[in-house]
């Protein structure tokens, strides 16, 4: 256990570790063993509180499986009644802000009923070890208020950044009732697509800082250093009115004609909203810029649907960038 001793010493200090070294492990009713290394005088964590904690997860042979201390990403959790011995929900109410503890969870309890999922480094009788430190505690009301304030700040920042982008690039877009901004960069007198038609679209999507996040044009991908070997670079089909793409595309494509080109400036409410997309490629509350071209319009079955411009969209489906995935 020498490695654990060194690890604990680094995290909590020699004096603290020594002071508690003789206290021994205690056991919860569910069978988890625990040892609290610090006993801060603050209020103990309560049911429904939101906590942020750093932790190290390891085997009882000192092999580290994961460390949020190393990644710099504390884990959030809402305190609820314990559902299983490994969720630590019986441990959190014993701790206060800045407390540190070691928890040993019997793996026989974790893999009971599904032994086939047991990895070889957790043999029968072994324990999953957590070393954790509480770094933030909030009531549910405090956490909700903080989240609301953060959202409002991001919304305000989005509007400011969009206006800065438009001004800096000397653009004069048309703004629809929904908030979509667009500029026709190549006009066309060919047919305008109707709901049910399939439009073949070439596109290149950027963040406001100019970073390209997706494109159907190989030359653009290559120039930006994001070309994906084996990917077909070609116009993508979009059935207008099927709501298979983000709302900003649905509305914008309906404004164009076959052969026309345009620039769309799509606010997050018509794009990917507070979730963002693509593992961080599109951040939350990000306004997107698309250069699009309708290469061809293929007539389809025309079914009347509600007019798009200015309509508030209440359903946002996940997509890759322009085309949505389930």
C-alpha cells in the first residue's frame, strides 16, 4: 500500500494523514468501508445538495483507474438516496466542504448478478477504492440560480459577439422574425423549393471566430486542415419541411432558389442551443455561420406545413453539423 500512502500524503499532508492513521476504517450499512481524513466544522452535505468533488479511483492494489485531480475536471453530483453501494450517496452526508475521505467498495456487491462484466483486475473479494475531496457544496436553489445567471450571461455574450462579427465583416444581413440573419451572395431565377422537395446543399460551417467545424466541400476542409480521409465530400440531401436539420437551415433554405448561394448567421436558438454539439466543436449558445449553395432541387411530394419564417421551434434534434443524426 506504499503508493496509496504517498498519494494520500501528497493530497492531504503528512500531519493530517498521521493524525487519522490510527482511527481505522468504518463501515456503512450497505457494506462500504470509509475513513475521513479531515473533519471540517462546516455544515454537512444534505439530501438534494449539489456537490463538486475531485476523486481518484483505483484498485486495492494501488492501480489508478481515473483521477479528476489529473484531468482538472471535478465531478458534480446531486445528493439523492443511495441506489447502490458504489454511488457514494451514503458517504457524502458524512462530509462537509473541504473534507477528504477514502472509501472502499466491495466489488462483489458491484458485480453481483452480472459476473460476466467483472474485469480481471477486480477479482472476487477485491475492493474499488475512492479517494475524494469535496471542493464545492450548493443547495439546489443556489445551483439553479447560478445556472440561470450563467445562461443569461452566455446569451448576452452571444448577442454581443454576433453584432461584433457583423460589424467587423461589414455585413448587411436581412434579419427574419425568428432571428435568422442571411445574405444572398449569388442570386438565381431558377425554381424555389417547396416543402417536400429535396434540396442538394453544399455547405461550410464556421464559428464566429472563423473556425471551420464542418463542410461538404473537400477543398475547404483541406484548406482548414480538417479533411477526413474516406469521407465523401459532396452536396447533402435535405428534405425541406421534414425538420431533419436545425431550424436555422429549415428556414434559410426555404428562402433560396436552385443555384443560389447565401450566408446564414444562425443564432443558437435556431441551432444547437445550450447543449452545443460535436464534443465541444460547437459550444453552448454559439451563433453559427454557414456558407450554403443549393446545387439542385428535386421535386417531391408537397404536403402543406406551418410556415417557417418567424415560427418558434420547440423541438431541436441532434445533428452532426448541418445534417441531423438520431
